[in-house]
C-alpha cells in the first residue's frame, strides 16, 4: 500500500495506464468498468487537491488508446478529435451536469436534452463523401485512429452508399460497433470448440473482430452498428435529434431508443426505465448518454481536454454482491503463472451462486487492501469468472487477516519469480512442477495443436503412473502400458495410438504451437515457421533475427530465444524429431535477395504503414530489428522519426535512408493496394509488436 499521496498517485497512474493498455490493446480487461472509474476518480480528486503533483502524462489528461494494437492497419489522423465522455454512476452527478449546462448557457431556457442508450461496443468514425462510405477509423488515441475501412465494409448494417435527399457533400458520423449477445454466445462456443481462448465480453469480441486481419471473416461475426453523432462543416441541422432523424432517412443505422427530455426529472425517469428494461435487450448496453440537443448550445458549451461539456454518460452499475472472503488458493497455470483465487461465502449473483472469484495478482490484492475475513464486492460484468472489485471497509472487523502472498510454488515448492511487466509471480520450475508438466502435456494434445485423443483425466493418469512426463513420452508408449490405464480397453488404446500416428503429419507451425513456448500462440507459431522454415533455423536465430519476423516483438523474441537455448527443451525437440514429427515446412520465399544481410530499422511516418514497409524488407531478404545498434545497416526514416533512434544511429554511424532512397535501393516502389492515399501516422507507437500474448508460459 502507498503511504503518501504522491506514492498513491504514482500507484494509481501505473494501474490505470496498465488497465488502459489491457482494455484497448489486448482486448483483455483486468479491471471492471466500475473499478476503473473509481480509481480514475480517486486520481482526479488527488490531482485536484494537490496541483503540485499534476503531470501532463497522467492518464487523467488523455483518452486510452487502441492505436497499433493490431498490425496491418494504417493510422490516419481524425479530422475532428474523437473524444470520450465524462461518466458517472450517480444520478446526483447527472443533476450537477444539468446545472453546469444551465450555468454555461447563461439565462437561456429553451434547451433540451437528448437521452440515448449507451451501446457497449467499440467506437467507430465513418466518413461519407458524395453519399459513399470512404473511410472508417477507430478512435485510436483520439487524434489518429486505425483505418479499418476494409473490415467495416463487411458489416451488413453499414450502408456503403446512401440514398435520399439533401445528403451533405461530406460528413462524418460516429457510433459504436457492437456484438449482440446471440452472436457473442455463438462465437465463444466456436472458440471453445476450437480450443481457443473465448472473449471476455461482447465489447472485447466486437473490438477484436473489427481488427481481424482476414476481412472476409468479419461477415461471419454478426457485428452490428449504431450511429449517434453527426459531424459536418456548416452543419445544416438545428438539433442533434434532427441530424440523427435525417441520417435514418439516408439509410444509416441510428437507434430509436432516444428521448428528448426537458429536465432532470424526465432524465431520471428515462434512466430508471432503462436500468431494468435493458436486461431484455438482445445487445449489450452499459448506460444512458445525456446530450444537450441544440447544436448551437453544444458549440457554446464546448469541450474540456478529454470530453464535451455538452454531454455526459450515466453508467449502470454492474450487478454486484457483497460476501465474505474465507480464504485464498493459489493456482499454478500451464505457464507457471500464479493466480490467486478467492474462496467466498456462497452468494447469489445475477441468478447463479458464486463461491469462487478471481483476484488476478498480488497488486490487485494490495490495491484494494483486501484481507481474509473482509466483506468484498464481487461482480460478473460481461465476464465469465466473477472477480473481486472492492472491499466494504465499514464491515471490517479487527480479526481480519493480512494476505501473505506465497514466495514459493504451492505445488512444487520452488521459489517464485516475479515478472514486473505482468505483475505476476511465476514458478520457474517448468520441468519439475507437476502442475505445469500436466498442463503442458494437455496443451500438446489439444485440437489446435497436435489433436491427440487424450483428455485431462488421461493425462493425469499418465503422469501419476509415471508413463509420460513430457509430450515426447507419448510417442514411446506401448499398447501394454496403455492397457494399464483405468477403464482403457484395447479400442481406446488403439484409437490413441492412431491419433498419435496421425499427429506425425501435423504441419510444423502447429507443432511449434504445441510446444507451448511462452507467448507463442498459433499465429506467432505460423509466422515463425513460415519465416524460418525449420526448427534448427529457429534454434540458431538471435533475438534480433527473431524480432525481424513480421509480427514478433522483443518480448516474444526473447521468450523464443530463451526456450531454444534451454537444455530440457532441446532434448525434448531431439526426441520429437526421432519420433518423426514435422519440424520443417516450406519457407515463404523472398521476392528477391537484394536486401540479404541488411538490417534495416524503420522509424517515422511513411506513405504506407510501417508494417507494410517491414514486409517489403523481409520479402526482399532483409531483416527489421526494432532498435538501432552497431549491427544496423540503415535507419529508414519517414517524417518525425523517433529522436532516440536518430541519436543512436548517429552515435553508431548508421546511415539514414529516406523512403524514396529505399525504393531506389530495391528497384522501385512495389504496388500496394489501399483505399485512400492519406499518410500513415505510425510514428513509433507500436514497436513492441506484443500483439499476441497468450498464456502459454513454459520455458
Ligand atoms: S456520444 C463527443 N452516444 O460511449 C462524444 N457515445 O463512454 C460523443 N457510446 O465515447 C459520444 N453509446 O464510444 C455517444 N449513444 C451514445 C453512445 C456513446 C455508446 C460510447 C462512445 C463514447 C463512450 C463513452
């Protein structure tokens, strides 16, 4: 726990930045909305009370950013900043908002409020020119967003061409892409079936789907769109509602769940109504948005740095329950990651009884100052496993117990190591910890990996009877040994052996995935396999060479490098090689070898995205490390290159290369298809490449 205000501010900033990153970039929220908003409000209050501690880079000063969370999308500047909304959970604060508007509009009385449902999805900004959809951008960091036009055109409810009268020459309309519950359930069942990680909630499913690399899959995701904010130079409308009604006339999807209210009483009734009625809706909503309806008055009220003064979001409180924390268990994952799990006094939450809840990591426990014996709030939100979101301090008794976080693995006793980046403790004993060994074997057998017919119970028996301790042991099992398993008859044993035989044909990329190297999910395994062609080349690769692969950042590269130099891992590979597994595949061939042996670092803003440039480099035999060193051949610079990179290049005598010079070097600019010629705003935003972080820590 922080002891001083300054320490608490630092702690809150760190937690909020991390939560922003998890929410916007990894699509895997670690805090509930309510928790996040409470922490942000605490930070705002502390910064207001202590202006000397305010800092420009505080998360209270900028909106969270999803920029660069997925590679392959150009970043394009927003014509008008795309801000978020101030939000509150209290009707009293909605009243304050109304009062502020009244004061701001000095004596005017003829204004109204448009109250609307707040759709829980991911924000989108569409531009129509001469009635045709020309661009779709995500919010990004509010100033520039990812250009997702190629995906958005596959969402059926978004018209590509408008019909009707008086359509402005060019306008923007903003809204939300969301996933109805039915599509969400279907998608998650498919994911579970395919042994993939399901989405935590419909909002993550919507934003994850919007950024799919393969546009043709978008149409299968059942995404919907609702539009709620019309923006146009010389706006011809008097009110926000008039604008939205006209949009409906042109064929745009605008929700009918809106009401013009005159005062706080009407607003309050509208909120009350939807707080219960929303449970009957087929799509996710998380509140009500209240907007000053008259556009002139909106202009008069204007914006703060982060949000408009003419609108506010009232958020519905997710269903919560209060119950007693009895004890904490510590689970060891396949990756060795330790997760604290709360044992609770049984309580009813959203129709089901809950006895266990996730506590994430030690930081979360300390952040909320949770003790055993405390009464804790648990929430489900849209998520699958309930989590503890706070403590009711007024119910604390003197006998509560401090939670002593383990320093040693509860399974094997090895001393835990802490990964600061992930705020998690890990058991480093990958090859000696029974829990990790078992989960590793199980992962190897799953469908997306080797597709071997063995369930968790079988794996446990293999382990307990000492028949198999690593995946390579499967291939040495005999029929006689298999028949010693409880309830295994000749047929099951033969089926198992047949599936083992079949697994010898599983292509190299899936074998690589099956090995369960930390951070190497199916997609990363594919990229590595295609780039290097065989396991020996991967084993021989340096961290920099690994990083040069299209979608691989430093963290993944280091993890792969570490695994490839682990003696136990190398031994396992040799045994799998002897068993006959596919450890090579056809390499994606380079277009040319003009850049062979050349390490080119890319930095700045170019006419195409940095990822496209990197692909051109690797297609021509070069590598693209992320940082400048003495080994770098060129620093390829666009506009606004990273100053640190330029300084390092000068220090290491690395020549700078412009985009045009680069094209000259490779004999001309290759053809790249894109919708609009706008510049990519990719300045050094996502160089970590950490876009596919799976929970597969083994080595
Ligand atoms: S108006 C200038 N209306 O909720 C702000 N936003 O938490 C214009 N949202 O950023 C936004 N439903 O992404 C508006 N009916 C609605 C909305 C809505 C959902 C989203 C939007 C916004 C966020 C704020």
